[in-house]
């Protein structure tokens, strides 16, 4: 990618995307599309700053004035609930067995019930399964959560099984969300065509970038499916998500873990759970190089793994 990019016109974003995606013979997957996503986001920043307009202006212009974010919440930290957001997501589900005991499911539901009671019915609460259940367990748990009206249940089963998602969606009144581990519009085609989800969750930093997320969202819009981009990442990724959210009619809400105090010169400001649509050129941000350097990642991290009581691998 690096060798081919040298000397290219950075304003030809689609042309560059097509070359980098198709030009390596092998296509798709997390490594290729994650690298491509980072490059593509940078190209929109370059083009927007070259033309002195925000990226969303180049994608059709804003369709809203502010962008709804959701926060994190847990039953064990309700004393820290600050009411800054109108929606939250929680996950108290550990890796489950193929068929789980009623006690395990009861404890999960009890946690959700505590949160619902604490925040009331005017605040949305989503529940993240994180792909840790089988379809059989997911259906039972979804049914038990229904009385507490989750905003959605996320990734109830592992990606790649659209029929299982559809089966779960048909078994519950709770909207089903998925897509954080899918790459490009081709991966999303089946779950959208089958209406296996009510909400798609492409990750702008893995799916193929800003324009690819916008294309996936347009496919979903035609099927009355909402967009809630996945983003458990840093403020640059969030900035890219906000550009998509600004110009996408079927946008629902935005995940985040930081507003940019860690390395933006001007962090995003939150107003009653919303961020005003960014108006600065490109991605609308400038990095604080000193903060970036002080927080540089040393690479010392391994993906966690879990085991069941019998010593077998547990899906997390």
C-alpha cells in the first residue's frame, strides 16, 4: 500500500480505495480493511482541509444539527451514574456454555433490571452479548430481558451466521444489532437483505473507512435498518464516525470511549448527551503531538482468553 500510494493524488479517494482493496489479489478481512480504513480516513481529512469544508459536506451535507452518543453503565457502578447521556450500553455477560443454567441467566437479567430501575424509562439501555452465546441461549436471554425494554441487544451470536441472527430477531421483540466484526459492504449484504438485524454497527476504522460506512448505511436505509457505528477506539476514529453520522439519515446513536482529552487540541464537547455536528475542515480535529507522544502505545498487550470450568476454550 505504501509503495503504491507514493505520488498518487490524495483527492481521488474512490480511485485509491479500489486500487488498495482489489489490487492485492486477496480481499477483505480485518488486516487489509483496517489498514485501508486508516488511509481512507486520512484522505477525507486531506480533501476536506484542501477545500476548507468538513468531510460530511463532501458526502452530501449534514442532515442533523447534533449527534447522539451513548455511554457505558454497569449494575456494579450505579453510584457513578451521572446522567450525561440519553442512552447507555451495558454488558454483564461472561462466556456462556452451549446451554446455560437458569441461575446464570437470572443474574444477567437482575443486573439489567437494577439499571432500568435506577435510570427510569426515559433513558435507553442497550445490552451487548459480545457474541458470547449460542443461538439457543441468546433466545432464552432475550426473552427474559424483554420486560425491561432494552434499546437493542448487540451481537447475540458470532458473526458469519445470518440465519442465526434472523432466527433470534424473529424470536424477540427487542431490536437486534450486529456488524462490528464485518468488513466492507459485501459482508453486510446478507444480513441486510435478510433483515436479520434492526441496527447495523460497522466500525469506520475496520469496515473500509468513511465512504464504505456510508455505502453500507445506504444499503441498510433501503431496508429500514438503523446505523449505530461501532467505536470503542480513540478520538480520531470518533471524529470519522461523526462525519458519517452528520450526513446519514438512518443514523441512530454513536458509541465512544473518549471525547479527545487524551490527544486532541480541542476535545469534543458534550451537550445533553449530544455532540454538535463538527464544522471544522476535514475530520474537524487537530492532534496535540505532545499528548500523542506521551501516550504512545508500547505494544505490550495480548487478547484475553477465557476457559470454561472443564478447561475448554470459552468464546468471549
